[in-house]
C-alpha cells in the first residue's frame, strides 16, 4: 500500500511540472500582445500630433518619415524578442516534459527495486494463518512456495519471513520455521509475536530450552511478564527435566494469564499430575469446590488465600467453571510474590470468587464462599477444606 501512495505522489509531481509551462506561457503571450498594441497607438498619436502642430509640409513629411522609421525598427526588434521568447518557451516546455517523464520512470523503478515486484503474488498471504494443515495442506504448500520465492527476491521483507515461518510451522518443518522467524526478528525488532513463535519453533525442534532460547524468553518477559506461550514452554521443559516445583509454578502462571478455558483445563490437568509427584509431607491448603447452585460454565473460578478480612493475596489459583467440581492446592508454588509466601503467614482465610469477566474485581465479583480463619499450623498439616458455593453472600464457614 505504501508503494502505491509513493507512485501516486510521483505522478502528481509530474503533472505539476507538466502544467507549469502552460501557465507561464499564457502570461508571456498576454504581456507581449499588450506591448505591441501600446506601441502602435503611440505611433498613431505621434502622427496626429505632427499633423496638428507642424505647418510646413516638407518638415512634416520628414518628421513623419523619421517617426515611421523608428516605429518599424522598434517593431522588428520586438518581433525578434517575441520569436526568441516563443522559442525559449518551447525549450522550457520540452525540459519540463522530460523532467516529468524522468520522475515517473524513477518512481516506477523505485517501486520495482524496493519491493513492489512480486507483491501481487503474495497478496492475501495472511489467510494461511487460519489454514488447517490436515484439510488444507495443498494451500499451505502453495503459500510456502510463493513466500519462499518472495524472500529470495527480497530478503528484507520481514512480514514475508514471518508468514513463511508460520507456513513451515504448520507442517512440522520446525528447523525451517525457526530460521524464518529468526530472519523476521532481525528485520522487525521487538515484535512479541515473532519472538513467541520463534521460541516455540526452536523448542519443538530441539525439545529443550538452550542458551539462545533463554535470551528469547528474557526478551519476551520484558515485554509481557505473563506471556502464556513462554510460561508453557518453561513448564513443559521443567516437567521434562523432572523439576516438578518449577513446572507447577510456570504452568499455574500460564493458566492465570490465559483467557482460553480449554487451554486452562489442559494445563490444570498437567498441574494436577505434577502435584501427584510431590512428596506427601509438603504443606498447603487443599480446597475441594462443590457448587450447590448453578454456575455458568463460561465463568472463571478464583481460589484465593488472603489476610483475614481482605488485603493483598498470598496465593491465587484460577480455573474455568467448566471443570467443576474440582480440587486445588494453595501453597508457596502459587504465591503471588516471593516475598509474601503463604507458609509465612500467621493467619489467613480462603475466599472463592466466581467471575463473569475472567478477572478478579472486588466490586463486582462477590465472594461465593469464605473459609474460617486458618493459621500457619493448618498450612503445615495440609488442611483440607470443602467449599460449597451456593450463595455469593455466604457467611464464613465455621
């Protein structure tokens, strides 16, 4: 689109150059016509004056002949000037036309060289982002071929590299996808989408988080500390390496950051399996949620450990309502801050909130259940609570 605007600008400038000589020519011709008329009238006035004031015919004839000679001489000189002006005007007109044509040629050449050539071949390439590799493999293959040709002709086209990375990613060509996203990142610095898919391609290719992947992760987290894909990669990598506590923490952060209920459910299952691998003596609070009334499946459930009566939470767990009934564990692995661990709290309470917006809002989302007061000793014994969510105005469970 930007190239089309540039070409339009070049054409407009060329038209201005073409129109300029005609405007100037009209002005010159008008000025020349007035000059000749003025001189003719002046000559007639001079003859008339001689006829009235001069009595002697001989002297009058000599003066008339002299005035006529002067007029003819001046008229010849003026005619030469006009001819020169017209000749010069034609030269100027030719120069303006030539310059206008050069501008148009330069604009078209720039459009062709900078990247216009071949753009029509990849117009609408964004559609491949929604293509299903199982049902539309031929379309993905076609776009892969066209985008490959495009980046071969113009290696500075970051968008085409990005789309080519997606084309490779869809068919499982992870090494090629990683290379394409890497090239896109060189051209489009700081784009979180490019970084995210580059990280995923690298992880799917190697199955591990290496040094360069760590650098990509750090760059993404600087832009978005709760990035879902990053937390997932870190969680999966931790599970693979047997780092259970890290896996639970990272996957729980991914659930909190995600707005997709299905994705949350899959990750929650992984968290539950990881917790089964933890030692039995690990402390915490086990909360079993059993709704009595009807709760909309599109709602989100928040289980919160907080100071008595309210305040900054110690730990929070988020789950989609479609999973009800379910159980969650509140402990240091899901703490909000490393400086406010639930295990260090002398007393606290557990609150269950049902949110329609998917976020915690103290004004609009009233507690569906509140526990009794709990202590550090309860945390160490891994106390079990049963949250019966039947009324948002529920009193503390005694």
